[in-house]
């Protein structure tokens, strides 16, 4: 993916996998996908990481600069407690 950026995704509520994609969903019902074919070397690690982050605030590396338009993701990470506190202050 080119032009990838990190976007806050909110609380991760669901992680699932099918024959083509790893899917993640947040508390607002928004879902993003990761292509298993494009990321065949790392999709299993990303899937396992995501499973461990259910119920936590996460950030996703997405292919679009505008987080609301993103459809694809390539990485996931937990939002640090410090960053989460800043986000709550801003929200």
C-alpha cells in the first residue's frame, strides 16, 4: 500500500477471517479489511495480534489519509494509555 497513515479506529469489537480477508470492526460498526493474498507473509500475525486487542482502543495503518474513507488496513496496534488520555480530552 502506498500513502499509508496511522488512524485511530476506536475500540476494537470484532476480528474475523475468511478465505480472502482479515476483518476488524469497531464500536461504531465500522469495518476494515486486510487482503490475505497481498499480505500472505504477515496476515496471520496481524490476525493474532488483533484477536488480543479486542476491547481495546486501537490504531490502524490504512491506505488512505482520511480515516473515514479507509477500506483497507495493513497493521494494527494498541493506542497507548497516554495517547488514549489525550484522545479522550480532545473528544
